[in-house]
C-alpha cells in the first residue's frame, strides 16, 4: 500500500471537494501541511477550499516566481516507492488586489517496485494556468483555473504500459461582497481521469485490457467567508455538491489464450455482446464544512499575547449506484440502474485547537479532531458483514521558532528565519482517506487487469484502519524584506494498515521538500 503525506484541510468523501493545488506559488510544503485550522494565514478561499480567487487576499507583489523540489522515498512490506518532483517554472504576474495570471509546469519521475512483481516507472507531467481578477472596489471577483497531468507507466520488461491523462480541475468561480465583512463565492467545475493499459504480448489471442474513465461533473460549490479587519475573527462555510460517473472495461487472460470473464463482484451478469465492460458507478455527494478562528489578547509572559482558539465541523454524505453500461460504455449514457447494489457512505468530523504567540520568538499550536465514517449497504444483493467503527482520532501539535527575534542574534529587519516542528498522530478509515495523493504515486496504476476492483467492494477497504505518525521539521527564511523566500523541510513518516484477521502492514519513509520563491516589486 502507498504511504501518502497528510495534507487535507477538508474532510470529505473521495473526489468531492476541490483541493488546494500542490503546484502553486507560496503553497507550504506537504511535510508541514498537517496544521488545518489554527493557522490564521490560511483563512481564505484558496487555502481552505482550493478556489484560486482566494489568492487575491494573500499575494502582495506584482511578480512572483518559484522553483519547487520534492523527494519521496518509501519502504513498505509489499512495495518500495521513490520519486523526485521538480516544478519549474511557476510564474505569477499581475496587480496585487486586482488581478493575477499564473502558469506552471512540473515533472515527476517515479518508480514503484511491488514485492515479487515487475518494477513500474513513470514520468508524470503537471501543468496549469489560472486567471483571477476583481473590481477596484472589491465588490466582485472572478476566477478561472485549469490543472492537468499526463504520463506513461512502463513495466521493466516493457511488455505492458499504461497511459494516463488527468484533468485535475477545470473551474470557473465568481465572488461578491454581500456585507462589509462577508464575501460569497460560487464555483462550478469538473475533473476527469482516463487510464488505459496497453499489453504488448501479441502471442495471446485475448490480450489483457484494463481501461477506465472517471469524471466528476457537475461540481458546484458555495463558500461564505467572514473576516473583519477590525477584529481577529475569521470564519468560512462551504457547501459542495458533486456527481461522479465511472466507467470501466477489463479483460483477463490466461497463458493458453482462453478468456476469463470478469469477476462477478464488478459485473452483475455476463453480457455476451460486451463481456469486457464492468458495471458503471454513479456517485452523488453533498459536503458541508465550517471553520472558525477567534483571537483573544492575554496579559501573560510579560506582555499581551494573541491566543487564537479554533473549531471546525464537517459532514459528507455520498450515495453510490451501479448502472448497466451503454453500448459504447461512455459515461452519462447507461441502460438503466442495477437494483440491489447501492450503498451509502456518511462521514462526520468535529475538531478544535488553538495557537498562541507565546513570546516574540515562539508560536505554539495544537489541534484535535474526532471523526466517524459509516458504510450502509442498502442494496439487498450486498450481503456482507460490516462492523461499526468507534470513530477516529487525530492529534497534532508543533511550534515555530523565530530565530531572528531571539536575543543575541544579529538579523537585520529585512531578514527573518524560522525553525518549524510538528508531530502528528492520526487514525482513519482506509475507505475515506482525505489526503492529497497525486503527489505520491497513487497515479501509478498496476499493469494488470481488474485494477479497479476495489471500487466495487467498499466493505473490504472499510475493515482496514490506518494509523499514521508524522514528524516534520524544517526551516523558513524570508530575506531582503520578503523578496526571497526559502522553505526547506523533511518529514519522517510511518503508517500501519490494520485489517481484522490479517497481519499488520507497516510503511515508513522520508519526504524532503524545498521551495525557492521570489517576490518582485514593480520598481525592480
């Protein structure tokens, strides 16, 4: 199983809410992205909901360019993963508070070596463009965002390859000020993923086949953001509806060339005319999420210190249906619903935390979250035992130490240097891991058939609990009055997958991250 860095700021069903993009200027490195509600700088529609219009609230220079490097090395019981990611160039140009144009390109060579299987290698290309603008009086704002990826996975023997093309996000958004402290943003968009196996063993009369297309459309969101420049309160509420259509075609074969039909798990009946087509899946999801942070000034440690408590609530309900694929096995075009094979997934989360500016040089934070996930097999044909879980816990804490503010250090006012540290403990269900996974190898699909069988058997993943430990530390530097920034950190990771009746699977590894950012004023 893959080890993925903890990064989500939104508790949601898979592929429901638009995520913040990893390939963005000034986005913090994944290794320290486990602070979800106690960072005041993140209370904008970009960092919390992935809407690029939120960058108008955080970017302060007309030209921003960045270089990013990521390295991941993973060792687990059943596979090893290595990857290097370079993002260059990433360029933003515009007028602070009015408009920005952004473009980026990144490349990620990666290898995955499953135990007892052929090594898989790939080179993934990421690219994107966005445009954001707002009226001079800030009463209206508009944004367009496009993010895509493409790549090719090859076996070491070169007998099998997979081609994949991802439309990670295509979205249009509009925001308006409805009160002097409140902004309402509407967005609509889609995402899609195509992945196809090409098996070059021509000696087989029935070559392997494994291709799927997953599209999330429509996806509509409403985000209410509240912030008062005269007080330290900030809050946001988001509501998202999304429909996902998944179509799949697979063929297994034997060395003799005889055909092996699809597993009944993924096809309710053998169709003589389209024996390769699995049942289609349609998912309807509704997600609501609330985050709020306050600010209280406490007279302690020799002065007034800002104490910021924060809370969050989230709920997601997803209903899934199986459909008879159409003659061409295209999404949106089906020959009716297959009764008796539907199910529902419902998750709930509640969290609290605080941050405190303890001294001029030291900031502390701590967060706790409790979450549940319920799987309801409503279809009468799904006769599987599903045990209720007792819920999941997430705790993380850390600090930021401003070296430049410590007594005895010799820093000019234009330079700042921080040491960051965070420690994370987390439990969650394997069925509903809310992580940014595309950066860490999940796009490397095995060169085999029925690779997507897990989508049709949620009760299998539901029995697996994932326990994660993450220790991250790094340096942040702001030099020449913020014109140059350097972010460098490392994360030491461990995950344990526990399934009743099976031995635990342990995964560990190291992630290294470095960002070099240049903020260029107009007078230079």
